C-alpha cells in the first residue's frame, strides 16, 4: 500500500526537478540563439575585412604599374609610399581582424557544442522525470 503523503512529496519533488531541467534547457536555447547572432556578426566582419583586402590588393597592383611606368624619382617614391601603406593595412589591420574573428568563431562553436550537449542531457533527464511523475500520479 502506497502512502499518499509520501507520493505527494515525491510528485512535488519530481515536478520541481522537471521545472529546473526545463529552465536550464530554456537558458541553453537562449544562449544558442545569442551564439548564432555572434557567429553571424563575426562572419560579416570577416567578409568586410576580406573586401578591404581586395581593395588594397587592387590598389597595390595599380601602384606597382605606376612604379614600373614612371621614370620620375619623386613619383616613384610617392607610389612606393602608397604601396607600403596598402601593404601595411593588409598585414597590420585586416589580416589581424580576420584572425581575431576566426578565433572568436572557433570559441563560439565550442560553446555552442557544450550548450547542445546540455540541451540533450536536459531532455533525457526530463523524460526520466516525466516517467517518475506519471508513476507517482497514479
């Protein structure tokens, strides 16, 4: 014979545990949405910087052609300075930004995996708790 008070306490315990799992799962889902947004922002930043690299590479080719064409020493120096500027922008700015965003993407993907595993674990725990609630509701 089952004790009604004991069953009631167990039922309340299992429902509380289920609510905790649901709350945790909801938190993980929210975090995954934030991570998705951050991944998209990082991808946009990478594409933005790649666009600038293309711009600088095109400018570099133009300055190299000017250097080859001209016989004026001052014009050559001017074109070499411009060439140097574009090379520095690529190396010291845009490539470093791309590296930064790639590292952030890598870290965010790892975080995402942890939250996905957490969601799976919560779902498994919730299934167990549903069975226990069912058993103690009869």
